[in-house]
């Protein structure tokens, strides 16, 4: 499952970043790293971008970037 597959209100845990080195480094700098928890706050009206909450702050990601973040649901 990828971050883009998660629904609004879901809390997920990052398993793996499947992106190129430049984008991967940018995500790591923003706090999106394996084992960190992300809450999907909401989607824009046309489903792009995604607003998430990670490490206490809000962040907006493109859906294409969300497709590169492999996650699993937190129970």
C-alpha cells in the first residue's frame, strides 16, 4: 500500500521510500523516514495534493510523491 492509497483520517507507518536519490533525500529532510507515523489529514478537492501530519507539523505532498512512499496501517 502507498501513502496515496490511504484515506482521510488514516494513520499509517512508513515502511519504505521507493524514489530517486534527490526526492528520497528531500523526504528524509522533511521527516518522512522508515518507521515514522503519518496521519492523512485531507485531500484537495481534485485529490492532489495530500495534506499529512508528520512529526507534529503539517505537510502537503503531491500524489505522485505519495505513490513513492510504501506504508502499512497502524492499528
